[in-house]
């Protein structure tokens, strides 16, 4: 088990770092990923649009920046504390379809995790930066289940993660153990917004009804684009 330090809003805690999240090097503004981010034209699904509009109209983000992860289109949308969209980009997600994390998965080694357990859980998460395995900072979406947002790991070239995230289709974006991989330039923007106080991450479901994942939407049935 790897050990490290997690620092949240001035409070330092000792912890046993989950193995799933690995942060990467600083972004390269000249990389091909950057130009792809600037040209991507991904639209939000209806579910992601409803959640985005609900957050904006209700102030559910508590004056913090937020991210909407649209699993259906394998895309993410970054907003500042006032609801202004700052970035949109493709993402890589957990291999398996599903909206719940396997109980106890955060304490498992990577080799112990089965294919069906490699899900990106849906829901509303208060995300903050902390240290992962390798003493690298990641944005912890759900620390207990070891789900984080970080850039593409470089240790497994056979997975072709960079090629997957640059492809024109979202069908090949399911490749991670559950973490959310983002392009380097987008990760730099996320750090600018979330670096001080954190923020919220809203992950859309694969199979569950959107109201089951975000119950307040029952009170906003007519929210659309």
C-alpha cells in the first residue's frame, strides 16, 4: 500500500493513498491535445443540460466552480463559480458501464479490480486536490472509492489512451479503472479554478434515471438547454 499526505484547505492528513489515481506532468501548451480541446464541438446530452441548468439556476454549487461530466458523450464541461463555461473537452472514463462504485474498491490494489468494477460512479461530489500514489496531486472526486480527475497516465502505451481521447468518436473512451482522464490543457484550467477551495463535480449516469442520481431535479422538470 502506498502512503502519502493529503492537504485540504490548510489541514494535513496522513492517509494510505489509493492506487487508482496517478497525476501527470505539467501541461504543454503546444501539444496536439491543446488544439484538439480548442476545436472540439461536443454538445451536452439532455441529462447534462438539465443538470447544468439546475446548478446555474439553483446555486447548488455554493459559489464554487464546478464540472459536469457527461458520460454519454464522454465529455466534460468546466464552469467558474458564477456558472460561466470556461472549457469543454473529451474525457476517458471507466471501462465498465455502471453508476455505482464497488464497496471497498478504494482499498484494493489495481490487480485485484475486476473488469465489471471499473466504473466511473455517477453523482454529485465535492472535489478537492490531494496527493495520490507517486506523491502527485490529483483532483479527488471521491476519495473513498479512489476516483479522481487527472491527465493521461504514460505507463501503459498499449492502451492508446492519447489516441482514444483525440479520436472523433466517444465509443473508444472507456479505458480507465474509474478515474476521469482529461487533456493536459484542460487539467491546467481545472487547477486554476479548483486549486484553492475545490469545487463540485456532477457525473451523469449511464443507466440510472437522472432524477434518481440528482433528486432535486424532481422540482425542476422543465429545465432544458
